[in-house]
C-alpha cells in the first residue's frame, strides 16, 4: 500500500473514532472561535487606547477608562472559554484513546492463536500502551492548537483587511514560504516516526523476553550477549529517534525565521504608512500585534503537523492490530455442548502451521466415552498440535473433529473448552491469591471444595505453609513458588472443576517422583468415567492407558495397549528401551 494511501486510511480510522464525540468537538470549536475572536478584538482596543495618548502629559483618561474595563472583561471571558476548550479537548482525546485501547484488547481476545504465536508479546504490549500514549499526545496537541491556529489565521486576515489592504497583501505574499517549509519537512518525518515506533516495539519485546527468561539467561551465561543485543537495538532506536527529532525540530525555527520576515515587512510598510499619514500609531500597533498573532499559529501548526506525523505513525500500528483478521466466527446455528459424554472422533484430519510444510495428514481416531488415550512420540511429531486441534485453538485444514457426534466447528468454543480440563507442562498463574488462582474455572466454589481439591492434588500441605495460606498473594509468574508447586496449583484447578474430558500434557513433569506417584493415584481416580488424553515423555506414566497412540511425523504409526505394542517390537518398544537406558 502506498504511503499516501496508508496515511489516508489511518486518518479515516482516527476520524471514525472521533465521530462519537462529535457534540464535544462542536462545542470545542465554538469555544475556540470565541477565544480567537476575543483575542483578535483585543489589539483593536489596545490600538484605540494608544491613539488617546496624544503626547507626554496629554492623555484622554475619560476615553481610555471604558476601554480598559472592556479589555478586562474580554480577557476574563477569553480565559474561561480557553479553559472550557482545554477540558473538552482532554475529554475527547482520552475518551478516544480509551476506546482504542478497549477495541485493541477486545480484538486480542478474538484473534486466532496463530497471531499470538507469530508476534512477540512485547510488541503487542508496546502497540496498546506506548503507541496509543504517543497517539494521545499528538491528538491532544492537534485539538488544542490546530483549531485555534487555523481560526486565528483567518481571523487576523479578516481584521487586517479591514484596517489596511496593502499591508495585508504584503503578509499574504510572504506566507506561502512558511507553508512550503512546514509541508516539505512534514513529508519526510512520517516514515522516520514510523520506523521509530517499530524499533521501540522491538526493544519492548526484547526487554519483556529477557525479564521473563532471566533465569535461563543467567543459567547459560548469556548476560553479555543479551546486553550486546539490547545495545544494538537501543542504538538503532537512538539513531532513528535522533533523525526523527532532528527533522521535526527544524520545522519550528525555519517557520519562525520566515514569520520574522512577515513581522519585519509589516513593520517597515506600516511605518512608511504612518509617516505618510495613511495609518495612525494605534493602528500600526494593532497591525504589528496581528502580524505576530498571524505568524504564531504557523509555528504552532508546524509543530502540530510534526507531532501528528508521530501520532499517525503510532495510530497506524495500533490500527494494524485492530484490523487483523479475527478467528473464524461461531457458526450461526452453533450448539452449546452440555453434559458432554466425551466420545471424540477424528476423521481424515490434516493440518499444518505453514501451508507448504505438512505436519498432520489423514489422521483418524475414534475415542469412546471414558477411555484413556495416551499419545507418545518424538519431539515435533504433532502431539501438542493434536491437543490444539481438540481444543479448537486452531481449526483443521481438512477433515473433521467431532465430540458426541457433533463437529466442533458447529459448537461454541466456550462450551467446547469448558468441557475440557487441561494441565500443561507450562504453568499459567495470574496475579492474585492462591484461592483466586484455583477457583478460576469455578468462581462459585466453596472453601471446602477448594481445600478438598488441594488435598486431592497434594497441594494443601505446601499452601498451608505459605504466609497467609490460601489468601497468600502471588504474582503472575508464581513469585517464589517452585515450578512443581505452580504445577500442583494448576492440577488443583482441574481437580476442582472435574470436567467430562481431560487433557494432561506432561502434567507431572516438574514434580518429584514421590509426589508424582501420589498425583498419578489422584489422576487415576479423577479419570474414572472421563475421556482423557495423556501426553507424556515418561513412558511409565502411560502404561495403564486404554489405548496408546504412537505418533511420528504427523501420523499414528502404532496403536494399541502397552503390552501389545511391546510385543510388536516396533517404534514404541524402541522408545521404551531408550527410556530405560536413560533412567
């Protein structure tokens, strides 16, 4: 998309978000008009007052006094209208940015998991926080200075034409130089500000990644390498920021120089007119004031234009996120899966993350209610991908997956996922108390139910040793809890809900052997009458499965019970022998 078209689309997006605040915008314009009109009327009063000062010792105070009173009233009204205008502009700006952040966050909730997998978390956070903040600054400056600036330019021209056409034409002849300079620089700043926001997002993503994985960095001695990478990104950000700031900063002094020429021209031509008797001293004073007020908005607008380039560059990035293709919508007649029995059927399923790189092909599976299905195989064979498909985090490319005879694409995602209980190798905890983390899937659970679930998962003992027990506050990464303790909390969460279907993906990988035996016993009780999918690298944990699926390169190459597969002396038997050699 061409840069001009891209900017136009971004501006249209911004205007569409401002539209709901149209009444406030109109009121702000009215206040701006009042402010500008009274501000421009003030020099006329000043000029009139000067004309009543005839010479030293000869001042007509009788005429000056009412003018001064009027000036006081006008100054007060101007200040109040400007104050109201600023309040309105702030409300518009922060209302728009609040709406954009809401829209962006809601979009994240319905984006396909592929987008989250393909983009760094830090960059997404940077778009919603830093880019929207930069956009707000530019938008606020635009409302505050652009309205009044444009009105001031036209207003001063009106008043100047009324006073003297010749001097006004001199002003108009010099003005295009200022506009040309501002436009020339503004065109070159947009791409620089866009590059600045992208590099800032890259830096935010890297910082987020390093903070989240600091233990790994230190364990492998990557501190120096990480610092070098950060320095490289930081230097690039410094370079692009310097260029963007340099070009944006020369706009104001350039236009100020040209505007000084306007002021000088008015002074020279006006002085000649006073000497020739065509203009009074008071009128010249008013003209010089108008010339100053006329050129001042050009300085401000040039700054606004530059800031708006930055704001538009930031807005473009946030709108890219908002306009991302959402996940496939729910079918119009999507059914709600209630009281699931747990029979799962996969027919000719094909799926790949990248179109030209096949992963799963022609996968067929028929799981009956209450069966325990173990899935084993080497890394990258498609075990976790199969779980993603069962939960409909990804949709199949071909074939179908059905639960209780209904294609999962024809049922609501929420009801499907609610019917599954899932414990993964990677734990997820939120900032809050231990109790809040456990009851996530069952908010109305009683204390007795929570404690019973914790006892079943063997988490109760370590929870009670915490400073405030179940009311202990933890951060999103679990704080000082060990990986095993965090995994026990995730297991407790599932124990509390007891959904009709279970997915256990390396559910006991971070737990010591003694506790694992206890957990396995608890799992055995929990899985009674429930369809269960178990992924495990420790083959000892899947011996009692009703069916073991051996996957390789996206295919089920062997299928059967443990003893049957050992007797076949195939790939599963080889995995078993490898595990025994490593133990």
